[in-house]
C-alpha cells in the first residue's frame, strides 16, 4: 500500500522523467540539493552536478519543485490558522480552538461565502460555518454575524436526530456503510451548540449539545465513536470497528468538543475522555510522524497530508498544549513547523525516486 501511495504521490507532483521539458535551472535551494545528495550518497559529480541533482533536472527540475511547494508548502500567514491559547480552561467559551487567520481581524470574508448554501454541504462543513460565524461575531460584535450564527445553528439543530449527525455517504475504502456518525461531527456540533447556548440561554441548544456529546462516550461496538486500543483512548473520525484508523486531526478536534462540554458543565467523564485522549497521542506519535512529514492516520503510512493540513494540525497541537500544559504538544508543534520550511518531504521523495530510477 505504501509503495503504491508513494508512486501516486510522485506522479501527482510531476516526477516522471521524460514527461516534461528538462530544466537546467533549479529553484530548489542548494541546501536541499545537498541533503538529497547526502541521503542518496551521490557525492560524485556528473556534468558539474551530483548524480541526484542531474536526475532531478531530467525529471522536470524547476516545475517539479514548484508543484511540490504548491501542494506541501505552508499556506501563508493570510491563509494559515490561529490556535486559541489564552482562555481555554474557564467555563465561558470564546473563540474556537483553531480558526482561519482570516478571522483575526474584521474583513469581508470572515464567514466563507459558500456558507450561504448550507443544504448542499456535509454535516461537518455546515457546523464549521456556524463556528466561523461565531468567531466573526466575537471579533466584530456585528449583529449581522450574530443573525447568521443563529440561522446556521437553527439549521444544524434540525439536522440532528437522536443526538446524531448521520452521514449518508458510504466510504467503501473505510468499510463504512450509511448511515454512520463521526466523532469529528459530533464534537464540533457540541462546541457550536454550547457557544450558542451561552449567548442566547436557549435551553434547546444546551440539550442538543448534551445529546451530541453523549455519542462521544459510546464505544464503537455499540454504534458510537470511542475506541480503546491497547489501553489508549481514541475518538474516531471514521468509526471502522475492524480497523480503527485513529485519524489524528479527527481525534484532536473531537477532544476539543469534549473539553468544551467539561468546561461548561463540569462533567467529569468528559474531562477523563480528554485527559486519556491527549495521553494517547505521545506514545503513538511515531505512527504519524515520519521524521520529515506527517501521515493522515495510523493505517496508511504513505498517505501524506498536504501543507494546509499540516498547518492546521500544528495549530491543534498549540491549542492542546495550552489545555494540557504538556510540553510534548508545543515541542512537537515546533518540530513540525520546521518541516514546513526545510523541504524534508521533498528530500525523501527525491531520494526515493532517484533510487527507484537506478533499478530500471
């Protein structure tokens, strides 16, 4: 599986010798080329270049590297993410734990335009629209944003059935047949409803938050989303009983919903879920962290996330550090920020491609 995914990834960034016009000028930093040469042990020179550098030129050169950067580079400060790290423990809920950098200041795009078409969206996306409206309202105090928030919350409330937000799309690759529920969806719904309740004191939203949260406590075997794997607690974005994948971002965001529920209600079970869920991450981190990039889950080890996704997970870990006071999360976030700038994934992909070319 890993080899197939790697080949697909190489194809996606244009690494096929002969499919592009060779470039003699490379935008690849000299330090990156040096690292590739070190990894591939190509210190000898051919035509003024190391053998690995010559291979990169033949494989597409400048265009290859630019395609790589487009897919895996940091999205930029104007398109990145902000972690909430200031007030994350008190009973009064503020900004959601991770939000787009466009919600830092007043702008015309604090709520994505597509949120006007909620009926066409998946459940999780609808709820994110509500959280975007909440964050926008906090920044601006604009009654228009509050009206949008309440309209979205009311729409989402009507979508809830027995506390659940059911997905009607089947995912054969994850052995999920409709209808199924996701810990991620249940969690962000909990967070949205709790915020709207605190703003309006409308008991409907408190009841909806409780109903959504309760599914985070139900084991996979009973139709829920909670998984215990070798003593570690995971909240499953994709609740596959036979092969729980422990998607990292889904787990982290799901814990934020449980944490919100604890903050507002003082529920000790919610607190325990968060504590155990956060404690499950450090001993498992090497199942995601390859030493140069991150994989999406613990099942498909060659399924690398993109640059925007990495920036989002870094913000999640910064927020988790503020909640838990565990330096593991801040230290890991710092290491991953380095991945964003040093092109380690490019080094790995280039080295693998070069070695594979020698076998032909």
